[in-house]
């Protein structure tokens, strides 16, 4: 599982990367998923793939994949792209995900622009879908009914579950905080989670910790659809004030979050994008010098 340095990926082509889950399936070896393959895009300058989905389509995808073993749902924004380009573990998890949705407005713009350039048509703004866009629609699920919520503090976790239960569903929720209760889960090979037999697991531990948990614990986790949701638990519980919904289509949710918590988010929203630009230019320069695939971690 563990490999040192950048050698983890540099020896493999993208279509045959080994991952924390074993061999990443090629398009030929994937089970048929016409809806998934139809809309998948690759942002070439970073080599990241995304599959644009509206909130209703995310719920439909989850519904269709419950009870079919372990599935992983992740979302790309600028923060995740930077981590994808600079951390082996993070890239491996995202490359192995079953569905990668567009979580950030800049990713939507870039993916849409590249699609237009390739004459594939643009992408509707409704296809930018954050966790707090689709989670409130869990009442529309028809196949699964047990949902685990893992992350945040105990009080925030409980309040998020209270909110979800207030939506008037017959779903069953069980929560574990992201601190002591998560430690107990991990040390017991997730025995309590296995006893609960979840259909869907919302893992809200923040990047890149939630991806590390997935990477290190995938074999021990019970069958379910796993969705990494960052700080959505605190937003659902009210511990963190959510951005007004009209800011989403305008691409300004990040500015709202920055204003609400400048000390914690200034680095992510003001400094990290500059680092991402630098990494991007280094990759493009080296690719021009050497047409063989360049591992971005080798140029850091």
C-alpha cells in the first residue's frame, strides 16, 4: 500500500494506475454505467476527471448504486485539485472514485470552457453541486434507508442529524463525531458501523483527512455508498453559517466563507490558488519539454 516519494504513480500510465483499492478500472473493465460515462469530462491541464451532476442527478446516482458493494462519491474544487496535484494519497483516492462531481465554480467554468473548445457543448451552472445542495434531498431516496454521519463535533453531528430528520423522511440516521468516536470506530475496524449496516455514509472530516481515512480504512469499511462532504456537517447543523443559496450560481460562496472565517480560510482561498497556478505552469512547461506524462509531485 505505501510507497515512498513520487514513485507511487510515476511508473504507471493514467489508465492503469494502482490505487488504495487495487487496480483502477479502465473504461473497458468498468461495469456498464452509461449515465456516468456519457457526461464525464477531463480537465486536460490538470488531468482531473469530473462528471457534471445536478443535485437531483446526484441523488439518482446514489439511489442507483446502493446495495452494489462499496462506492465512492467525491467532488472537485480548487482545494481538491491542488491536493490532487501534490499528494499521492489524495490522487489515488480521487482516481479510484466512482463519481467525481463538480463542487467548485472555477472547476465548472474550466470544464465548460474546455468542453466548448472540444465542441462538446457547455455545462449548465446547475451541474455545479456542493454537498449542501444534494444532502437536503436525501428524502428522495427510494432504495436505502440507513445513513451514517461521521465527522465534526458531537453537538454539531447531533444537530445535523436533527436537521436531516426534520425533513420528514423515514430514513434512519446514526452519527459519530470526528474525534473520539471516530478513533473508536477505526480502532475496532468499524464494528459499530458494520452493525448499523448503512446504505450511505456521509464522511465530513475535511480535506485531506477524510480522504486519508478512506485510503487507510477502505478494506475494513462495510459495503455502502461513501460520500466525502468536507465541512457540510457544520453547515447543516448551523454551527457554520451557510452561504445564501443565490451566491452558488454566481460563484461567490467562497467569498462568503472567507468573510465568516478569515483566519482559517485566508490561506486556502487567497494563497493556495497562487500555489496551484505555479504548479500548473511547472507541469505545462515540463510537458512541453518532455511529452511523456509528468508526475506533478516531481516538480514541486
